[in-house]
C-alpha cells in the first residue's frame, strides 16, 4: 500500500492528503486493520461488513472512520462487535473532541449484504482531507509494526506500544510507559525552526534548543515514503526512560 500510494503521487499526480480506503467483508477486516495502522496515509476509511480481530481504534485519532454493518450480520459476531466499536469511538470522541471523527451505521434489517445502502459513507469520506501534521498524535503499534507515524519515528518498533504526543506552539510533550526512545521530526509548517524547541515528558525536559535544518533529514524523510506533505527538515532524538 505504501508503494502504491507513492507511485500514484508520482505518476498520477494524486493528492497525498486525499487518499481513501474502503473494504467490504474480508476487505472490511483489512480496513479495520489498516485504518489505524496506516492512519498517517489516509484522509478517511470506510469499513463495511468486516471484523476487527485484535486491532485497536486508538490510532484513528486524526482520520475519519466509517462503519457500516447489517444488524443481522451475526457471523463471527460482526454485528455485535460493530456496535461495541460504535460505543468505543463515541467514548474516544467524548474524551478528545478534536479527534476520532466517525460515523457508525447499523442497518437493523440487513444481513451481510446491505443492498448498497452503505454507499452513503462514501459521501462522508469524500468531504475529508488528511492532516499530515496534526497537533496530537496517538501511536498504537499493531502486531505489524511501523518505524514512523506522522511526525514521530522509532528505530526499534515494538508491537503493542503506545505513545501520545501533543504539540503546543514550540513545545512538544511525549507520554509513554513502554517506549524507550523516539525521534521527533519537525518542519517550518509545525514550528518556527529559528526559535528554540522544547520537548518534554510531563515535568521532565528532554530537549531544549535550536533544531538544525539538514539536507540529510529532508532526504531521509522524503525517500522513506515519497510523500511531499510528510517531509521534515529537522529531527530531535530523545530518551523517555
């Protein structure tokens, strides 16, 4: 998927902030999995008639996520689990009103096939654009790990770990109980790199100072994924433990 998106950006002039994913049935299983795992790639994702297995909704914080499910689609308890996710997403949205945009529709008289009524989620998706530089990032590593997520990166990804990062002006705060070190990537669209940056973890100051813009960082972040909206010119490496 990463390479497909990169190719479409380069060869078909696709806007990297308007890339969408949808899947039905087994494809819905994939949408459940890939939406939070690759949230920094999508503007919005539509999941139809699938099962999430062991995935977590935490990484969905900065994208739109739609669930369409037949109320009678009882195989593997797909209908019950969709209702549970509706509650989970509503709770996340209540706790974090600027995140977790979602639309969950359960059609009470439909089974595994929803007779095309679920197409309404497409209208919801198409109105949304990706924010590649959100002020808050919730990075929950799946069992398929990634080395980068929005403006965070790690050299040693580990399944199941969680990082919550908040950017407020020239201060970035990182919270994690199980991640030892992180790289914080920045550019001039995020902060004024001519001014000092401070990275904290609660009351602890992890870094404070001017962050240099380097060609090496520009090159590394561009070649990683070929996404011009996700290129960074400065990086700070910090230890959280």
